[in-house]
């Protein structure tokens, strides 16, 4: 599959958000943005959920998932990677709170957030596994 094929899958995906702009076509789904420059035809993939104020270009290792198994599969893999990072962060905050001020309401809030991340992670993992 080519990067152009991946873009066409994204464009045809009714679940993906259309965020076309001046001079480019773009779609976003599960924290992945794919964009094609109208003049050059260049297609780029970005992590839109990296937690920064800007989109990060995807490294080749993630792009390969899109080329091997398509738009949705690549989106799922990146989403799961982002959620694992979120989960690690929450676990670190829980440990810090338990070893620090040990505020029960803050710990409960973090545990609730952890449970929410795990639930979303498992939902998308199930979707990804259906593609294999």
C-alpha cells in the first residue's frame, strides 16, 4: 500500500474528521492527522495527540503500520501508544501523590482517570485486533 492509498482510505473514512484548509486536504482520527498538499501532492502523517502545542510528524516506524495494514490499523496503533504514555504518566502521579501529600481525593481522581484510560485502551485494542 502507498501513502496515497492510505490518504484515500482516510478521505473515504466517514468517521474521520474533515479539517481541509487553504491549499491542503486533511483528516483526523484517534489522534492521527493525515494531510495532502494540493499542489505538490505530498502526504504527511502527524501525531495530533502528543500533548504539545503542535502536531509532530510520525516516525517511520509508525508510518510503516499505515503502509502495511491501512489507515484504521495505523490510527489504532498510534492511539494505543499514546494511551500507554498517558497511563504511565497517571501511574507516576499516583505514586508521587501516595508518597507525598497522600490526599485521598487526588488519589481517587487519578485512579478514576487511570480506569478511564484503560477502558478506552481496551476498546481500541479490540478494534485493532479485529483487523489482524
